[in-house]
C-alpha cells in the first residue's frame, strides 16, 4: 500500500508569517544580532530569514534528518537548516465550528470526542483555540497549556436566529488567528462545507491562504448531501426539525417545433444554494487534500472519536524542514522538495 507524503511550504520572519495579497506568500527579512540560545519553542528558533516545508511522513518512519532533504528554488539549492516536529513537538490547532441550526445533531458527540482526545493528542505545550461561526466568525476561547478549558468552549447549541453560513469568510478569519510559530499546525473545521452567503470569498482563496501559511485544513462533515438552504425549528419537546427553505415545486414549459407543441414538466427549487455551493465544497476538499489536509465524513455519533484520532495521528507525523532562501524573490509555489531515503531520491513537491 502506497502512503503519500503531504507537503506544506511557506516563509517565516522570526516565526511570524507575513502574507502579501499580490504574491500570495510571506516575505522573509534578515534579522541582525547573534545566534540566540536554542529554546524549546519552534518560532523562537528562527533568527535569520528562513523558509519552511511541512511534510507528513508515513507511519512508522523514524525522525527525519536535515541531510535527507533537498529544497530547490528555480533549480538552485536552498540551505536546509534543521528539521523539527513529530509527536513530541508543540502543536498549534484551531477548531472552527459551524453553528448553523442544521448542524445541531453534531455538537454533543463532537464535543465529547474532542474532550476525550485531550490526553491522547494534545499536550500542555500545545496552543488550542476555538472559533464558532454562522454569518461571521467569533473567537470563543484560546490558550496554551489549557486544552480542556478551551475545548469546553466548543459550541453546544446553534446560534439563535436565522443566519446564512459565511464559511469561506470565517475560515479566512480563523487562519488569521494562528501565530504559526510551532513545529506542527492544523485548522480543524466542523461544518457541512456549504457557504450560503454568496459572498466574494471563495473556497480556492481559503485553500491558497492555508497553503501559503503551511497550515493544513481538516474538514469534518456530518454528511455529503448537496448544499441547500434549510429552515430548522426547535419543537416543544426540545427536538430539532430541519427542512428545505422552500419545497420543490413543479413548473410546466411549452415548447413548439413546427406544428407540434410539447409540454415539459420540470422540478425547480427556489432559494437553494444549488450546485454552485456543492461544487465549491468539492473544489475545497480536493485542494486541502493536496496540501496535507483531508476530509472525513462523520454521519453517526460513534464516528466522531475515530475521525479525531485519524487527524491527530496524522499531526503526530508532521515535520517542519527549515531552510534559508537564497533570495527575497523566492515564492512558495516555485519551491521543489526532494527526500532521499535508502538511496532513492523522491520528489515531494
């Protein structure tokens, strides 16, 4: 069975990503001064202009060494400085939860599985933050070394009222909350993957932003039904009932060819997000898979623990290769990465 190695690439300056809209990646600036002592925190280790490559290696792989990797820009070798990461290195993870009423059945099993994972996948040295969103994103809690307290803030109920889901805009905001200064990082999104706002932000721009910051995105879907606007009502017994915003209706259209008149019956549903939002979700899931993330379907409550475990297993195999660019003109999409193992040279990007 072939196991793919996923790659994420970016540039840092003193551990903080600087992203330009025009070039879509972070510039790097030389820092002056003496080499600082070697601290434990990944971001503080970076004193000179550096780039980085995040890779997810196959299970059972021993800790990689810097000499195993080649980083090239326009066929020019870039000096590989060090490799950090793996399950023992600090992790920064953001969890963004869709608080639309149609997600009501996912909250409790999702929260329970996340809290149970604290002792298995999150350590005291990790930073965790939680974002809730419907028509806009709100930071609910964040902290380092307080994972249980932060995860207690995961939504237990939908937002009151009727709101469109600004998925792409909210994920853009969530990516802005990363310090991105640890050896490993990820954004976990709990949502049906449907943006119902019709806004200017698109799935592709979110995926590109994620790739520029080298932060993989994992999408947890309660199902893969086509995207449609829904109306959810909370009954007197405390049970939710969700239906399409407008039920399908039949329309008839007359067509005439010469002396022949034909009546064609069509089904038409008004005010749905339609195929566009579904297509955007398909595009997004493909792009995040190519950039080191992935998509998991969790239709049943008992599926949540397994989905969380698979994500954190992958993050335990995430490594960051730090290199020094030869030019300020280096762009992430122009970087090629190779790894040599057992005498074989394999291109990772």
